[in-house]
């Protein structure tokens, strides 16, 4: 099981960035046909360079059935995000003179709690989200959504500038952990969607930037360490 995204995976995601703009200026899956003849879980398995570790923790979390049968939208972290999180956990454990942990050592309940932060009920493509502008949040605030485990994320389309003209370029989905600092929007941890509107048979996948901090605010490391110590 890879813990770091290999070079080929990075090149693949870069390719998605480059090829993603369509006539409506959304960042999408970079495919002429965004539909995938399989489930969300199938898509993860069939794209191992980006999602084989994600597929593994989905199974560990007992969420395979959900991603095969339920109608959901998955803002999918990549293997790189999971690898970074595990490495941060093991750096902490090293300082505490503890053995390194493997993906399989972390209980499924922990993986499930954090993965559910990235799942919404129903199918939501990029054009269904409101505009958000972190520099002018009062005018373009996006919308706060309650995710599958009750976690609240602000989700919106950030309009990019193009050739010096404001807000006429690509539109990129932005997810913000709004409850981290409810007063100042720009202080909250956030992540851009790298490739949106991938549409398997039972929902939508929006693939996140590969450098995303899993869980948004770094609490995965603290939670996993506490659970491992109590085992």
C-alpha cells in the first residue's frame, strides 16, 4: 500500500489541471464525457495512482457499501493526503518514542469519522454551488453545508481572473472549514478541488488538491494518536 503519491500520480493530476477547462469554465475531470460506468468505489479502485490508499481506508472504515450503493458526493482526498497524515502521525510517535503506525493499525472508526467530513448526501455537480470569494466574503459567501457526519464546510465556486479581467476565468470549487474561525473567513483552513464533476453511476466525485491536510485542521494526528495509546 503506497503511503506517498508516486511521480506518475503527480503527473496525472497535473494533466488533469491542464486539460480541465471546458467551455463553461469549470474545472472538471478533463474528460469529454465525465460519466463513469461504475460506482464511486469502483472509480477509486480503478485509479490506483491517486486513490488506492483511499480505497483501502474506505474499506477499513466500513464505507465500501455506501460508496457503491448510496447516492452521494465525495470530495475525495488523494493518497498523497493520506500519506502526509500518516507521516505526520509517525513523526509525533517518533518524538514520543513510540513505534511507527501503519494504515491498518488505525481503527476503522477513526477513518470513518474523518472520511465522512468529505461526503454529502445526493449528487452535487460544480454548477450547483454558489459563488464564494474569500476576499469579499460578504458579497459572495458560498453556502455552508452539513456533511454526512454533521461536520460543516463552506463550499462555493471561486471565480478566477483572466487576462487582467476580474472573475471571467475558470471557476474552481473551494471547500473551507468555516467553524475553525467563524469570525474571519480567510483564517479558516481550505482546499481547492483539482478535478470536479467525475460522475460514477451513484454520485459525483470532486478530487481534492494533492497537498490537502487530511481532516482540514490537523486533528487527525491528535485523534489517531489518542486512540492508538488507548488500545
